[in-house]
C-alpha cells in the first residue's frame, strides 16, 4: 500500500500543484502538456476493468467505509452485491462515490470526514490505487444532503430574490469550504436552469429565477465561490430543465423550445458557468427536439453533449450524468444500454446506475466488442484525473477532525447565513401596514400551516420552527400543524384556536386552485383576526389567496430562511428581497399579478 501510494504521489505531485494553482490541462502550455503526460502514464498502467470503474460514481449505504450498520450492509448486498464501501471499491474500482442522507452517509460532520477518509484508505490500498472523487447534492435550500451543525444557506431562488452576486459567492465559498473539510470535493451545484414555468415540479425554487442574465450572473458567482474553496462546482441540468411540467425522476420531459429560444433562455447560465471555469456540468434526462430530433434524452445525445456542449460552447471539463436510476433516462433504453450510449454521447462520469453490475459489465462488453474504444474511455478518465489533480486529491485526499472543528458550522459562517437570509425574504403584500407585527398589539400569535417533509438540517417542522422563532423575539406562540391538505375538522380546530390570539401566521406550501389550504386561509380571515401568510416554498401561492392582508415569501422551509422571515415579520429586519420570478394571476395566467422585481419594504 505505502509503496503504491508513494509512487502515485511522486508521479502526480507536479500535476496536482500546477492544476491546483489554476493551470488548465487544455491550455496548451508546456506545463499542462507535461502534466497530461504524467496523467496519461497513470491511465496506461490501468487494466481495462480499472478504467471502466473510474467512470462510475456510485451510492453506497452506511456511515462507515468498513463497518456499516447491519441494515445498511444488507441494503448494499441487495442493491450492489457488496457489504461495504471498501468492498465496492475493491470489486468495481469506482472513481467516485456520492453521499446521500437517506443512505446514512451524512449523520454529522466528524462521521462524514471519517467516512471520507475510510473510502480513500480503501481506494489507495488497491493495486494502482487512485483516490475517489466524493460528491453530493448540497444546493442548500430544499436540497441539502449535509445538515446541521453544518452551515445551511438560503437556496437558489432565495438568493435570486436577494439579487447579490456577492452573497451568492459567499454562500458558495463557505458551503464549499465546509464540504471540503468533510472530504467532499465535488458538489452538484449550482442549478443553472432558468425557471420560466411556474408549474415546474422538479426545479422551481432550486433555480435562481426566470431571467436568464440574472441567473447567469448568480451561477457564475457560485461557481467562483465553490471552486475558490477547493470544491468542484457542477452546473446542472444541461441543456436546461427550467421549462417543464414533468419531473424527470418519474417521467420523460420534453422541452419544446426552438433553438433560438434555447439560446436566449437556457444557454446563458451555462455559458456563464463555462466562462467562470466550471469544473463539471451535469446532464438532463430531457428531450429537446430542436437540438436533437432523434427522441433521445440529452444525457444520451451526441448532438447535444458533443455537438453543442463540447464543440459550440467549447467546454472540455467533466460531464456527469444525472442519476441513471431516474425514469427520464430509462424510458427508451434498458439499463445495459444507457451507460454505453451516454459514453458515446460524450459523458465522462456515469452517476448512480440502478444496478452497478449491469452498467459496469455493459461498458466492459462494449469495449471488448468494439462498440466503444479503450481510447474513448481514456479521454474521459483523463478529464476526471485532471479534476482530481486540480482538487489536490492526488497529493493528499485525507481530512482531519481539527479541520472539521475549525471550519464546519463555526459562528462566523452561521452569522453569514443569517445575514444573507434576511436579504432574501420578500414582502409581496402589506395592506394597511399590518407588518411588522408589534408585541404590544399582536403578542399572542397562532402559527398554523403546512409541514412538508423537512430537508436536512432543520430542527423540526416549519410550524415548530416559526413558533420557536416568534417566542425568542418575545411573542407568545401557539403552534398547530394543519398540513398541506387540511381536513374540515382540522380547519375548524384552527379557526377555534384563532379566537384566543391577536394574529395568525399561516405557512403555505404549493397552493393550487383546488387546495384545501385556500379554505383554511379563507376561514381564518373570516374570524377577523389579522392573518399573515408565508410561502415556505413557491412564491406563486399568493395568487390563490387574494384576501390575505400580508404575504411573505421565504422560498424554503429550512431553519435559516424561516428564522429570517420571522425577524422580518417582527420588524427586527427590513424586507429586502425582490421577486426573481413573475407571479401570474390565478384567474388569468396570461396576466402578471406581481412582476419580477416586485417587493415591498418598511
């Protein structure tokens, strides 16, 4: 083990140093050519099986690389055919591993760091061992795999409401530094999709907004933030997932934009990411007939990934698929064909196939049978090794407990998140100057509303978090969770509770014309008590609740955004956010109720 690792480090130290300093391997300089020679020498020593493994980024259950809980070991056996992360690496020589909360990889920062170290020890123990590129989806907002005590920032649409590229870059820099301290070197963020469709079920508040140029500026800022902290950023989902009413996890979306519309609406954030030096770009499992009429998803489309992304946009970094377990990429082809077609299209990393043995053997067979060449694999492996070298993995892939303590969730980071969140809260309606609430006239507050499943890092359901935040500011809060679809009995209970308070705070979640949340709000309004509504996800809810006198948008139900909204509601901070998407009228979606840029203050 030690001889192998010393040989590896000696062979790649120059490449790692040059690339960490920002020298692109494709720059054409003598140093870059020399570095590529060293990396190609590493590739030349690999077996075909090792090369195939380097292309895969795989999930694995467990909090430990070698000693997972029994249930996690059983899940690994059932899904992957191995018991542990170490066995996964030994059998398949995977080049990457992705962390998920539901896979029990991310219990707390020190455990995450030790899991990362265990994975790297297992990888370097192999003959010709190479460090693993560990990744996760840490977008913040509603998608965060690593929770508290790590620092959680407002999500993309909230940052879009804040409109500050400096704040976006700061969030990326701090978030990236904390990930790196835990051994995670690739973050599947920021989302570069432009959310031009309010009915989008999968992107929504994960997007910075609906204006392509504004989104482009914030994407570039986050790329620089993450990568300045030594973590590879990943813009997603190319060529653009913003205008769909289908979730590609469960269906196969079709984007009907013309090529001119794609250039105007979808391309700018990806162009900005490339100009900012983005390390990796994730594909979308969507069909865009104007870009490729074959009917293939973009993940499997050579015209899109090679013709547009590589050749037209000039991108030569790592291209990673979205999860290969999603329905959008499995509708047309079987699980044995998808990874082969993705590589033929121009992909470098194959993310999370449903059955690794099927995918791994399919790629191996495609090379042995001549459908794929070994040289084609080498192109992708070289891009992945360039990235590993740039991130310092080839020099030292390990992290320390001291590094975790000095970086993750420290007070200055938490304060930065709170400050940024306050600048995102958006006040849409304030009839009669209802807000801010006063402790003299509105001391007793009833908190009701939706309590969707909590993202990582929340301390409890939204109503609980809101009630605690109000209590900390001197109000007397009563909490009653009414859910996303309150029954008549639940509504009646809320109405009865409202009789004994001075004001009501309602958290709304994706309200529609048929939503029972509308009946809840209407009956609370009928009590005559002041009612304040807070959208804890999409800001579009306000269009369905015309009688509300005060309406705020938080863009997520994470603690940092809810606490900031309460400080605004109580007058401890002024609302500064501005809508980054238009809100259409509920009775006539062709007309705008509140335009981009709308936002009140006091």
